[in-house]
C-alpha cells in the first residue's frame, strides 16, 4: 500500500504536536524522530505523485496527437459528404 503525501504530512504534524506537548524527554525525542521520518516519507510520496501526474499529462498529450483530425472542409467539398466516416 502506498501512502499519500497528505497522510504522511498529517502524521508528521501529529508527531510534531506530540513532541511539543510531551512532558518526558524520551517521548519528545522519539516523536521528533518520528516526525522527521514522516517528513522524509512525505517528500518521497510527493515526488511519486508529481511523477505520476507528469506521466498522465504526457499520455494525454500523446493521445490527443494520435487522434485523427476530421477535415470538415474536405468533406463539404466532396460529392459524398459521408466520405471519411466509418460504416456503422
């Protein structure tokens, strides 16, 4: 299961709050380390999400470039206006 960047940032915030409100030093230390770890995981998740978004955009552009463009002008000048359409 891949964690989203939003989830990781939320966990980072929870750990930072825990560290800020901890009475005992060892709890504060562990919570600060956990917050740093969640921050690192969030950064990786953000990079992964950005890469996926770029890939999706590139795929959409490629799909648009590969679509055949209907040339309305050629059809209107033809004796057979159905030319170029597939038979149903």
